[in-house]
C-alpha cells in the first residue's frame, strides 16, 4: 500500500536526518509559518510534501540567498487562482480571492481548504510552494 504524499509520517528527528539539517532549523521554519507539520500531542510529524517543500526552502535560502522574510513575501504574491486558472464562479466564492491580504493557505475557512480538507494537502498550495522554489511570480 502506497503512502500518500500528504500523510504526516516522519517525526522531527527522522525528517531532520532525511534533510541533513538540525531539528531546530525545522522549528525555525515552523515558527516563521513556512511549514506546518501535523501535531500529535507535543510531537511534530512531516509528510513527503513537507520534505519536498523544505528542500525548496533550503534551495531558496542557501543557493538563491533569499531570507526567510523574503520567502514569506514571495509567497504572499503567489495567488492560488492564478496558478490554477480558477474559473470566475469558483473565484467569487473563494475567501482567498475576496480578501487578498492573506495567502490562501492561511485561511482555514476557505472554500478551497474545505474541498481539499487541509491546505497542506491542497494541490494549489503544494504547487505554489514548489514553484516558489523556482521563484515563480504571480
């Protein structure tokens, strides 16, 4: 049985070894709002999508020289409806489209978030994050 890419299966210690970085670095990314591991009690669990996103973060930070605040700013300018060419009828119901001051994945009551169950598993969210690794613009 295959594991879904958005399934939170790696505790922080395993994730840090997979990524060859210190667990504190993962906590820093979480504190900055760049990654949202699933919490079970006081433990964090990361998915394969999280691991891929963190690799993109590392590339942006170390290879491209972009700071964490810079990455956050880039993500704020990547609207999900532009990535998916969302139909107008869907856009009009979407709180991310109506209030463009907040990135869509930070809106837990969003229409898209409800349809995809969790933003972390949302194909728009994952694609935006992966494209941000290539510094794609809006």
